């Protein structure tokens, strides 16, 4: 029998199997809010297990799950599959890209799942619900250093990736079909939209990390603490990069940074690519970055921004506020959990899964023994 307990001060629930942990409870707030609204509107359940509590039942054979060292020294597994393994990292500068036409259309979407989010958006007129063209990842070739993209519509993403656990009786859920082998299917075999996202940590020149506390009028992870910038990769971003050089490095991953914080490309001192991970909650792949900017905390907080998806805040990190630096160069141990405590206590909100993943991938540059990947023992999912 698994035991639930609260981990640290985040309110993140963990279920313990033997000597390791599998992280759950990361989407409780958003799920609770959406469930309340839907109960009033349609009397139906949320179409996605935002908590991730059922992940062990579906992904028991998944390899290369990200794990971090917990407060007690044991491995804490995050529901994140590393698409770019630590032992063979993707060469960001050399990787080429291509864009397949026409847009990808899922063989089936879940209408009641889509209608759930549409109704929730209609309930809150300030919530954007626009069928934009996003960039799907079809395939990552680590040997040839190539990523194949394809356009996909946002509504198809809502009807598949955000509706994985929606009722489809008499048919099984999309998650049941997708994870039929107890693991994620290869990207090229997936029937989901799999629109790709981006998350990036931002560090100022005077020792602060810039974060965002999302508003309650956003579709995904409302009121949660997220990275300094986050969002979807648009199809046009891929098309533009192909015209420039055909290289991954010219994809405008930093666009969300400008839109959400007002930071421009000329403000950037250094960019560090941290990897690509596919979360088990939505099966959505995300690119992760860390960025140093030439601006101070006050500079960033005074900037105007186009999107109003959350509140921009600054957390003091001191000498650790660098996108890339070795522990030996600092002379001190980076207090990973203490920093997360500080962020949580300052903002008094749950920490989102993508932000925690972003922090873990960033931290690995400091201490490879603290962050690694692997497969939990099968008994751990019993």
C-alpha cells in the first residue's frame, strides 16, 4: 500500500514505493478550479489527470524518467521523460530542423474534452481560446542531429493532449490507447497533437531569478509558479528559422520572453539550452532553457509586456543567479530545496511541474549527482 505525504512546503504530494518517490499532486489547484467551474456548467469531470497520480499505472515501463535527490537523499522521480538523454546531449547549435506539410490532424479528438475547456473559457471571457498554428515534434534524430516538426492546431491539442483522461465510452481513454505498452509511444507513432512548448529560467545581472505567477484566466496551470517565460512554439517560428539557416538555434524560442516580460533579444547576455523533456501528464514535449540578461531586477519589473498571463516577480538568488556555472567556481553548495522553499513561501502558490523540471535541468550543470534519469523499479509502481 502506497503512503501519501506532503513533501516540504510545496504541498506537492508524493507516493512512496520502497525507497523512492513518484511525484504527484502537481496540478491539484488547476484541476480543482476547472472541476468546480465544470460542475456548475456541465456536471462532468476534468478531462485530464493534472495531478499525475495515475502515471505509475500507465507508464510503469518508461525509461529515462527525470529524478532529483530528495531532502532525505532518496530519488524523487518527476513525471518527465528525457527526449535528449544526459549521456548523449543534443548539440543545440548544430542541430538542423525541417517542417512537414500539411499540418498534422489527429485521427480522433475527444469532443467532450474540448467542450469542457471551451465552456470554461466561455465562463471566463478574459481567457484566450484561439485556434492558432503550433509546432508539433514528429521526430528527434540524435545521431543525425535533426528534429522534424509539423504544424498542428491548438484546438487539436486541446482535444487530445489536454483530454487524455476524458470519458470516451465505449472506447478506452486516449491515455489508455497512447500508453498501451506501459510507456510513451515514440513521437513519430503518437496520434496526439503533441504541440511543443518552451520554458526558460531568467537571471538578472544583479542576482535575481525572474519568475511568473500565472493568473487564474489561463487555460493551463492557473495560479501556479512558472518559469520566467513559457508558452508554445508556433509553426511560423519553425518556418522562419528554416528560411534563415535551417538550424534549431534560429528558432525564436525567446519570443515568449519578450511577450510575457518585455525582455528583448538585445537584453540577453547568454542562453543555455538545457534539453527536451516530455511530461507524462499531458504527453507534451517541452524545450528548456536558462537565460542571463543584462538587466537588473528593477529594470525587468519596470518593463511593459504584451501578454498578461501572470504576475512577474523576482527572487534573490545572489551568486547562484547564472544560467551556467560550476559549483566549484562558487565555492558553496547550491541550496536547491531551500531556494524552492524561498520561492514557494514568497509567492504562496504551488510550484508547477514545468518550473520544477526547468530548475532540475538547470541544477544538473552544477551537480550531476543530484539530478539524473532512470527507470523506477517495477515494484515501485505496484
